[in-house]
C-alpha cells in the first residue's frame, strides 16, 4: 500500500465522519440547529453543535462560546436549560379540565416538535422567532 492511498483513505473517512452529523439548513438559526442536532445525537457536554454551526455558517462569530457561557450555556443542552426556551406563544396554553369532579389545571407545555425555523440571515448567530430568552429567577 502506498503512502498516498493511506492518506486518501483517511481523508475519505474524515469526510464521512463529518457528513454523519447534521448540517444547518439554509437560513436555519443557531438554536434551531442545535436543538435539532441534540434531538438526534444528544449532548457531549461541550458546545459541539453550537461550534459546528459557527464553523459552517458564521466563522467570524469568534466570541460565540463566551456569549453562550454568559447565558449559562457551557454545553449544547445548557443553552436551552439556562439561556433560551421555545417562545411562549408556541406553548400549549394552560387550561383547566375537570377530572372526577375536580378542576385540574394543566400547565402550559412546550411543543413536542419545534415548528420550522423562521430563519435568520447567513452569518448570524442570533436565534429566530421560535425562541425567547429565559427570564431570570426561573
Ligand atoms: Zn449538555
Ligand atoms: Zn430558528
């Protein structure tokens, strides 16, 4: 086996590895992309998908990790635990149902599936309209 063959093999293996992960859709925002990727691959306790988004879509956003960290997002899932949540207008409303003669309050819930990303311009790391900042004190 010649040396160049080995290099080619490694290169094609690396390419396969890279395309294994989800790619941001055209116009998709950082948070929709990270949420979608977490759904599929889970969190590895790093900003794996946030950084991937940055590298692919917004390479000039070098302060991204720092900005997310300021919101408590030190890994992909913490972005959503501490920083942003699905916009409240997308939640099912709190409602009252009657069960066995008692009124029971069903609390507002986030949607099971995210609606499609409403879109951001290329190079932006801002969330789209599907997201809002978590209020402090939650
Ligand atoms: Zn995490
Ligand atoms: Zn979005």
